[in-house]
C-alpha cells in the first residue's frame, strides 16, 4: 500500500523518482519487525535515500511531517517522501465490537520539497508550523495487548473509549490552536481542516469547540474507517481529487494516537 501511494505522490508532484533523497514512513503495522518499511519501499522505488520508520500510531503522519521538516531545514535533503501506511485490521480482536468496527487499512503519501528563499517568495508557503506532544501517563488508554519483547505476539487493540474521546477533543483542539498561534494565523483563515479520521463524533466535537464551519472540515471516515497514520493523507488525497482543496489553500491537520501522542500543522498547499 505504501509503495503504491508513493508512486502516486511522485507522479502528482511531477518530479523524478531518482530525486527522492529522504523517505519517512509512519506506521504501526510494519511488514517485518525489521528492517523498516521505509527501506523496503526504498528498494522497490530503486532510489538512493535515507529511509526509516517512525511510530506514533494515529498521530504518526503529523509526527513524520514534523521530523521531515526539521531534517530538511537542518540537512542536505531536498525531496522527502512522507508516507502514512497502516493495516489496522491485523491488530483487531473481531470479538471486540468496541474496536473492530472502527479501524481500516490504507496508505497515503506526500512529497515535501525544499526551495531557496532568497527573495522571501516562500515565506507563507509549505509547512508554516508544526507541533507534536506525547504523555506516557495515558499509555494504557489505547494500546495493544502484545509485543515482541513482552509476549512475542502482535497483540490486539484495547481502548478505553470514553477517556480517549475526552482527550481527543481536548488535545486536538489545543494543538491546532497552538499551531495557529505559531504560524500567526487565525482559525477563520483556514480554508480546510483535515483531521485524523478517528470517528465522526470526534470530528464534529472538535469543529464545534474550535468554532470552524463544519463545511470546511474534510471527513472521509465513512469511506475507510480509522486507518491510523494513513487517515490524514487519504483524506487529503480525496479532497484534492474532488477539487475541494486547491493550490494555495491554507489547511490545518491534527491527529491523536496511542501514547498518548498528538500534534498539528498549518500548511499552505502547493508551490507559489
């Protein structure tokens, strides 16, 4: 799934595959415990790129964008492939209806490019702000009951639904507000909010708390369920293909996952 998403992203970005010099894959469900899924995608693409995975569950895509931005600003990387890919059906206990009806499988990808900003042309484009957080005191609210070092099993998802809902609404709202302040933007300036597609109740509750028109919120959860790190890029892809999100639009993204881990970004889409 990640490889197919990568090929589409490269094609849509109109760049050569060989130009990719950094690959970051956000995933909770790697093909193998090791090596990284990113290295497998690198092999399939046939490129010379630094490649690695990160794991922040449903917040993985937001974390991956933050890491990618930092590496591109501090290093030699010019074209980064960021992928969110998860096969959550492999982690489900089908007898547990509180989780098995919520999750799905999918992958999505974006290309980040670095440009010289000698004339301030790109000041208000790209990733304008990115914030990430985690708090291990909530470790047991959303987790699997297995792992390589604990019982040599993958395990299945266990979730304290009411507590996760409460934290999701609070932390998604606060992180988006934080990202807006850092980028010196107001919620009224956002053209589209592309949230993590956990469930519709959370999406509606956050929209209400942030005072954003629900018609400016992209919701695709009914189409693919909660696909963890893949949910934001999948929603972004659908919104762009349907000509909702256009070049130059200002979008907000935010997500929360196990850990608990959460974060948000404000992004100007496309190139000037």
